[in-house]
C-alpha cells in the first residue's frame, strides 16, 4: 500500500521466523536496493538463489548483474555483471531481461568489437518481450 518501511518490517519478521522462506530473502534484498543499501542487499539475493524456482533464480541473477553496473557502494564490475547475466540466461532461457542484462554489460565495456553480441542479445530480448522498452533504448 506504499508504506515500504512497514512492508520491510513485516517481511524481515517473516524472514526471522522462517529463514528457509527464500522469497522473503529476495524481497528483503529488493527493499534494501530501494532504500539505497545496495551492498547489504547482495547477501539476501545470493541466499535467495537457493530457491528451486528457476524463474526466481533468473530474476535474481539479472538483478545482481544490474547492481554490478551501478556505481553505488563500489560495486561496479563489468565482468561480474556479464557472469550474472549469463547465469540468468542459463537458468531461464525464456527470461528476456537476462539477454538485456548481457547486452547492457557488454555495452558498458564501450568496445566496438562487442556490437554484434550486443545486438544479438537485444534482439533476443525483444523476441521474448516485444514491449521491452529497455532493449529498444540500447538498440
């Protein structure tokens, strides 16, 4: 209902009561990113990767890839971003954002030799989600 602090408090309480509920770990990570505590979010995302849900794992890998491209909390690491994006695709080849993340990471390398890989991944992302405005921005 728009009260993120209260939602976080309840989510964290649920996590404390049942740490095996990996969705709560994922949601804590998302809240921490929202609140600017990006470095703190990573441990919750990595823990949530234990989920048997491949779509959830793929989304987490996408999120981690995106975080590695931010200049916040000293996380900027293109190689890690590429690795996480590749894991997103491996985990769920039908998740369009994994392809977008891979294209974005290669784009951030600012190297003309990556043009075809960038274009190929953006097109695959758009094939899976024709409404993916993020891919159009880089294409």
